[in-house]
C-alpha cells in the first residue's frame, strides 16, 4: 500500500497594510488564483478594510462606520485570510523573509506586499503636538472631530484643498464655527483655476464657512489643549480643534529601514515590484516613473496589475494616465480633469453664466482637448475626460465643445 503524500505547502503572501490599495490587490489576486497563497494581512487600525474616501460623509453625519466597511472580519475568514488588525508590522527582515509586528508576532513570506499608504503632513510649527491638533486620515480622526464638535465651538482647518473643504463642511454640519486657512490665494489650486476657485469660495462663504487666504500659520496656541492659531502677520483666531489637511507624505519608514530603494516613495517598476523582486508595493506609498499617487483610479489600476503578477499572469504593465477629480460639497458640483494650466500654444475655451452659477474652461492644445474645469454643471465631465484620455481629434467639435456632448452629437 502506498503511503499518502502530504499536499505541498502553499507559498505565503504577507500584506502590510489593511487599507483600500492592499485589499483591492488581494481581491484582484483572488479573482485569478484564489488558492495560490496562504495570505496574512497586518493592519494598524483595529477594523476591517473600509472606504477611506467616505470618511467625510461619516463626519457630516450622512453615513455610519458600518456603512463604509468594504471587508468585514467575516470576509477575511471566508477567504481563508489571516487578519491581524490593530497590530502593525514594525520590522521587515528581507534576508530571512520575515516580518515582525508590534505585538511581537512573526510571519514568514515568499511574497511581500507593502501597502502602507501615507501619513498627514502636520505643519511643524510650535504647538503642533498639543491635544486637539489632528490630521484627517482615519476613523479615529473622525471620532476625535465628532467629540470636539460635541464639546467645543471653534474649528480651524489648515489647508484649502479637497480634503480640507470636506473636513470643514463636515465640522460645520456638526455645529462648529469653521475657518479654513490656506497658503494659496485659490482654493483647490491643484484642481481648479482662479475663476472656478473664486466661485467655490463665494458659494461656501454663503453657507457660513470662513476663509483666510494666503495665510501662513506661525504657531498653535494653548497649554494643555489647543486654544488658538497665530499667523505670520501677528494676528490670531480662537481654535478648540485644529485639523491639518495640508497634504500627505508617503509612509515609507518601514521600507527604508528594510533597505528597499526609496526616493520620495518606494520605487517600483511597471509590475509594481520593488528592487527586491519578492517585494511588491501599491498605493500612496509608491513612486512609479518619478510620480506618486493619491487618487483612487490610478491606485485601482496598480492593484489590477500587481494582483495579476502575484497570480503569475504577468502580462500586464502599469501605465500612468490622466486623472479626474469630482467634488460635491454642500450641493456644489465641481469637475476637473487633465492639464488645467495649459502651456505654450494652448488655448482656453471659456463659458461663464453667473446667473445660473455655471463656469466651464476647456484647455485645447492643437486639435486635442488637454484639460477641463467645470463648475455648477458637470454632467459632461466624464465625456470630456474620455476625449482627453483618447486624445481624440476635436477639430470638428470645436465650435460646439463648450456646450457638451448632446449638442456636439447633434452637430456631428
């Protein structure tokens, strides 16, 4: 009688980071090779994977934490994935191919996926470590803001970008008096041109938000807790809560300590592999062809490519593409895509309708659409974005382009 042969052990995949990028990559892997790896996931937060983009509706009281969960603990168990939530990895031994967590747990890997994301940039002014000074990055930050809204009155949001405006809107919805402090003269200056930014500022002021533009924070005031913010010109305003939304930094400390090649972020190739071929990385912690990433669309594409390579279906390559930003704050619709600045030889097509609260600016380069900024009327945004991505010839559409897809289709 032949002795039974024990099944060969499966290779191990360890995922460092239980956020959207890492778990989307695992989803893509499971579609292609559901039984290929023994998968272990380490996460810093004591939750399953949730939609970080929807933290703003949680802050505003429109959704609950349960509403934004993408993968519950039951999902991990159903897919045979070992989850260590609330126990982040603190050390990677690449020679031994092993990671160690904060609790001392060790796990060996054949493949390692780093999805450590980014950390909020806390402006390093005096007082930035006071209680009541926070970023806006996770569920714990939202809980801190909700407690502050119940107990205090004055909130200051430092940073007038997309995240800052969403934080300001949510805090105002919770009853706080909110002032947004911005270094630039234009809100959302990475996505909007000056006229669209001014329309946005005027509309948000009409809803009760206050703005200090071109203001440089010099000091956070207070002793046991934040009490105010002082600026470089010597003026100050009261603050019971200060939310820093002045950008993020790729979270690469663990990778650097492990000796992986990093510049601004973990350097990866078109397959999302680091210089160590056993180590992959995706999301906000990576640098691909000198670019870093913060929007969902490119990160989802990274996950698709990386998942395929981990599954052994390595015919895909990550290619950077133009990105679009859509914003809806307190009923204000905005859409921005492509190159909104323009350059030598570019032309602007502009439509302004102040009575209807509509502004459109299209940046045309030759016979191609290069960028679009839409305010108040954004339904044609995806169509413009498609024209940008496909580098479509718009010469026949040019005279009707500002008026949208429907009119252009009729005129074609």
